[in-house]
């Protein structure tokens, strides 16, 4: 380590696109709503960047929506861009429903739906003359061979009922496609061609022809934690439902009328793990030419129709015919995919704290004398579970909910007082309820020699106690979501550097950087979960996973600092 200074420090940051202009649009009721969307996108683009938000409703389009660089296109979950049934065949070749006119940079698309409405068109509309299944891509974004697109995010979208790809991206780097629901897109669900240093994860794709997902001539990409499934609905417009693979990876050749063999890259360093392949029509994973060039496939789950039935999921579950009139819902997505791989219902995180803003709890009321009340120690915010043990930060206060009602015949008021006591790692909540009420006392009173009935009211008090107990989690004093950053400042004399970062339960990951190249070691990972009382927490598991060009020996990082190895 001589002459190799190492700096450790802790940072927290959030990436994003800073926009100078934001626009909000609404459907116009016409067949050409692409005009109002494009006007808003153009205004944002000309101003240097910003966000266009689609309010809820159906945006019927008879032409493409064009997005430019430095732009976020998002919308309400119930906003739907739908191809007009009266359209001519404008969605051909490299023109999709959402397209671009340049090699785009810094673009994010998320949160709404795209409906190709293929059932409204002749089956021949699936093709550009001479080319199969290249019409009506829901999203097509790209760069150029000498000017790659960069920093593209497409997530939390619902894409369905199109003749071609759900999304097609080519000549691009730094692409993230995640948490999308894609159904009945009749070429590829997600298609990457010449895409570098990118990730595809958390998607749920019900494919019908070709593949659920495909990577051609791509380098340094990861495909993980996706569910790749079969569309078995009726809205096929003549397509063969069993004619697809789960995932295809390799170098492209000549196919469907295109000569795709002249690509500037060859398939290299692809990792495929943690995916679920369910009831795929042909191959679950089809590996093509040059797939022996560091294509790693591990830790995936393969199940078929019989296993889906055993798990309580009917194979025809998608026959509800997801369409404009019946768009996919969260409930439908959960029905299709939720039981296949339970962990997909949880969000992966690499930090350790979670805060719940909304707490749902069961109310168990008791009635004592003149009052009815309940008290519930719901839990704690910033709750973390590691190896089956719950932790909270030192000094974290509990979430306690309670309510009281005066049940007397003539109630006046109800006073409550909450006391919390701790004994042997058990928290007790004592809710004292004072019911103030009136009691009537009948008597007689002599008036002018006559005994007349009389009534007097007496104010009374009744004090009752209601209790709840809950075990107190263990406490920690340091931040449990720390990231250690190690920067190697000078290594000109050493051909090899050995770096050791002491293990710590509070450090989730260590990020090493040298000459702009980053290597990440994940020491722990986590998924968000929810307690029975509705409090969110992060469930931590130990991990030893390296992401980057490295050699590991006994938990130690050895960096071979040669430019040809480190540069991507």
C-alpha cells in the first residue's frame, strides 16, 4: 500500500434530470392527441430540459410522439396513449408510438400506459413490406453507430397489444429498463441491440412471439429478477402464441428481412440471474453466436404449466384480453405473477432504513364501565431486520395509536392520558380514559303543601385503563445504510494494489474507484417488507457480490491496474 493513499468517506446522493421547464397536458378528445403531447415535449426540449406529465385519460394518437434529450415523459397510472383505430399504417420500421429524431441523452419515460390497439387493425399491419413484426413498437429509442444514446430510463410502464416490440433500444449505453409490465407485444417484449453497460430487471413480460426479452451484440449488461411468461389471451390477431423464447442472447444474423450481421460490437460480458421463466413456448433461454464470450447464466428459476397450476395460477390467466377497454391493472399483474416468485412483490434496496408514513392497524376495542377504547403499539419507523432480529436506531420513538369513546347514557366528556413504560425489553402502553357523565336522581319536593316529583343531576367520573404490550427491537447507534467510498489517488508505481476494507454490519456496500472505473462490493442487500401491523421495514441479508472488473481472494479486492483491463 506504499504510495497509495486511500480515502474513506460516506455520501448519499440521488440522480435525476434537472429540468428548466415543466408541462402538463390533458386529452383533447380528438384522434391526434400526439399533437398536444409533442407541443409540450418540444417546448421542454427547446428550453433545455424538463418534464412533461400526462394527466389521467386516453390520448388517442394517429401519429408518433417524439421525445428529445434531457426530457422526462411521465404521467398518471391511468394515462393511456392509444393508437387510433382510424390510423393509417404510420407505425413502421423505425417509427414507433414513442420515437426520437436524434441520438438522445438523458431521457426518462415512466408511470403511464401505451396501448397499440392491434385488434383494431388488419393482421397485415404487423409488417413493413419485406420485414416481419417491425411495426407498432410501443417505444423505440436509439443513437447512431458513432454517437451512442446515453442515460435512458424506462420504468413502471404498462405496454400491451402491439404488433411489434414493447421497447426497442439500439446504439445506446447506460440504459435501465425496470419494473415494467409488458403483455402481448408480438415481436420482443424488450429488445436491445448494441447496448452497452446497462441493466434490465424487475420486469414482468407476457410474451407471445419471438422472445420476451432479447439482447443482440450487447456488452456489459445484466438481466435479473424478471419474470418471463407466456401470453395466453385471445387478442392475438393471428399471431402464434407458442412461438417465442423467454430470453435470447447472442450476435444478430440475418433475420426477418434484415441483414443484421454488420454490427460494430459482439456479445460480451452478459450476466443472467435470478429470473423466473414460466411456461415459455420454445426455449427458456436461447443462446446464439458468441454467447460463449462471458455470458454467465446462474440462479434462475424454471417452471412450466403444471407448476403454475400447482401454485394456483391458471395457465389461461391472461385470457382476460388486456386491451384498451380492459387495460392491465395492478390486481391483474399480481394475479399473473405474484405467486410465481413471491420476492417480486418486494423492492430490492441497498440501504437499511425504511419509514412508513401510513400505518394500518387492527382496532380491538374493549368496553369497561362507561367507556370503550383501544390502544395499539403499532411499531417503529426506521425498522430493520437482520438475521431474524429487528433493530431500530437509538432513541427511535414508537408509533402508538389509540381511541376512546364515552358510552354513558348522558356523556359529558372523555379525557385520555397515555403512559409508556419499559421493562425487560417490553414496552407497555397504558391508556387511561376518564369518562365524565351525568346521573339523574329522582325525588319529591313539597310545593304549597303538595309533593311534586323532582329530578337532580349529579356529575360523576369513571376512570378505566386499557393496555397493550410489544417487544422492543434491538438498537444500534450508527447508520445502518452506510456506503464506504474508496478512491485510489496514486498508483503509478505499483503493478498491483491490495485493498482491505474491514467488515462492518453497518456498511451495505463498498465502492472502489480508480481512473473513473468503479467496482462495487455488496456486503449486504435488502428487500422492503411490511409487518403484520403495516409498518414498512428493510430485511437485510448478508451478501458478498462484486460488480465490476476485479479478482477476489478471500474477501479482499485485488485491482490489477492495467488500462486494458480497467477501461470499459
